C-alpha cells in the first residue's frame, strides 16, 4: 500500500504523540508499505524520520510566533496534502488528529482519498490557553465531528473515547477500533538494576521507586510524594526517583521540602530518550499513576516501557492502568488519589524481591507476545488495507 501519514507533531521531540507517529510509521514501512509523512518542520533539525526504512517526510514550514503556528501549518499542510494526493496517489490517508488541523478533511474531499482517523482526545477536554476560548473550542469540536463522520474508520488508543464518539457522532461501532500504544522491546530491555544504578551514580540507599515522564497534573505525582513519609517510616533507606520535567515540578519539590523527604525524593531532571531504559532499570518498582482530569483514561506509553524492561508496576486502579497490570499479573493497582494505599502497596512489593522478579518476567513475556509496536502496526495494517480494498 501507499500510505500518506498526516500529523501535527514536531517529530524531533521524543514526546508521546511524536513517538506514536514515528513508531507506527516505522513498523508499517518495515512491513513493506510505502509511506510518506507530512509534519511541521521541526524546531531542531532531526534525522529521526529519514532514518526509518522506506519512509519519506514532507516538512511543512511553520511560523513560530504566538498563535501563528497552528494557522500556518493548517494552510501550508493543505497545499502539501493536495499535491501528494494528486501526484503520489496514496491508497489511504492515515490522519493523526490534532484539534483544528482539518487540512486532511479539505484535501481528501477534493481529491477523493479515503482516510483512517486516529483520535486520542476531544477538543473540549484537550485545548488550553487561548485555544480554550469557547468559540474556538466549539469550531474545533465541530470540525472533529465532521472528520469523524467522513472517516472510513476511527481509531484510538482508548476504548472509552471511542464509546463517546459512537454515542455523540452516531458512528457505528464496527467503524471504531482500538489500537493501543506499544513499545520496542529491542530498545526497552531488562538490565541489571545494581549495575544501572552504579552507572547512573546512584550507589547507596534503596530500594528504589521510579517514575519517568512528563510532570503533568494528570500523572498524580503529588500522591507519590505524599506517600513517601509512610514508606520511609517502614523502609528508611528507600529512595524515589522522579525523572523528567514539567509544569508541576516546582510544586512537587516544594511539597517534598514541606514533608521533610527531600533526601529521599530526587529529581534528576529531563534526560535523553536513549537513556530512559537505563533509568527504568534503576528502579525496583515503577509507578504510573492517573488522575481523572478528563472523561477518558487514555493509554500510558510508559506503562508498556516499564513492562518491557521487566519491572513490576504500581498503577492507579481503572481502565488502561491498574486493570492492565492486574490482568497480566505484572504489578499491583492502588486506589486513586490515596497516598496511604499507595505506600502500603509499594512497601509490600519493596519487601518481596522474588515477587517483584516474577512480576517483571511476566510483564516482559506479555510485551513480547502481543504489546510491541510491531503488533500494533499489524492491527493498523489490517484496518488500512480494508479501507484501501473497499475503495479500489
């Protein structure tokens, strides 16, 4: 198949959205399909896309001034899309939705190209700042509903979001498909924890609790900090690594000082993506918490990465998090926003090394069986192929 991919992600930045696009595109290309990706020109030059076998990228120049980037990409990508659809004649368009970026809707109608729409959020719950102004948010919502209705298939990492789309837009369930996030098990591999800590300069102390990712309100990291006094009372040498950065970091550091746990709660800062597996290896237990700041849970990429590294996971109870680790028997779930319950579950795992090792092995085995990016791309390939055949 000739697959044209559209996204509004800076592919030079290793965030979740960019990695979803890159990993799925790479795996589709590895399966023998011809791909072209349309994306904004990155802030920093990157060979991330060009390094993918069989993949070409059309970088759309954008203006970086306040409020100018979305509009400039909308107009620039419309022109590029129309050119690619007319001249390259793709079999199907894979559209990774971003609120308000409706160039594929215009271009596909004009050139009659069928598309699969990948939706991971709704404008009314995702837009912030000036873009959350009610008229703008309403227009973005209207555009998304129109794009959903005209899509051959609507895909999301989250079944709960697809249920809302089915109810609100009248899209038949058979046109709504879940394709979850995945992980590359050749990059995220099990490593010796003691050696990883030594190489990272983390000798002394332990056991080690780890989170790696963005520091955002929906990750509930304040609950982890709040749990640390109880953890330290039972395990005084325990240490918590909060690896990454984000808007709530100052508040987390302030709360750690207030609780007197600054020695135990450490903030290594933002790290290069290629170093992430080494930091995961440093943890005896990894944490992925979730706070319900929106009406659908999403799908945490870091959860799959922890499991690929054979680390037991403590996750908030509920769809996509605690339900996953409980069903795979590779971790434990905790009550939402409950530091006491989190401390109890963490201590139970920290005190039982054989149980942690068995959970880690089961998690790694589950990843290799069915949760890789290759497996996700195989799902997506079937959907795209069905759309292409129906229009041929």
